[in-house]
């Protein structure tokens, strides 16, 4: 019984720490990940994007807000980044958006 009490106490401690960290990330939000909504995604103004993890988020938000402007999406890794949406549009006439990510 001694080990069961210790295991339950340890599990409660781990969940409490995890909840505290998640809560701090949500409420403090140092990178603006949870609070950035809408806006001009071509000129982010004061929001700096230095990491591809956040550029994936901004690209997904862009697609969600401007989905009617595109017929097709280019999805892939770093090699897909070499495909230019304008050149792809010249080939078949579809409007493309490049969603590549290196992460």
C-alpha cells in the first residue's frame, strides 16, 4: 500500500506541474501563439517570425482566412519550398499557395 500511495502522489504532482506549465504558456503567451488573430499576413508589423514552427501557424491561419483565393496548395518539406506558386499557376492556371515547412 505504501507504493500505491507514493505512485498516486507522484502522478498528482506531475499533473499539477504539467497543468501549471500549460496554464502559464496560455496566459502569459510570450510568442503570441494563442492570441494572434486575423490581420495582414504579408506584413506582420511588430510580430516577428524567427522560427518555422510559428510560420506554420501563420500559414495555416492565412489559409483559414483566405481560402477562397486559392484553388490548390503545395504541401511538403524544404524541397517543396523551391516550387514557386506563380510559376505553377502559369503551367495549369490554378491559383496556388505554398504551405511548405522545414520542420
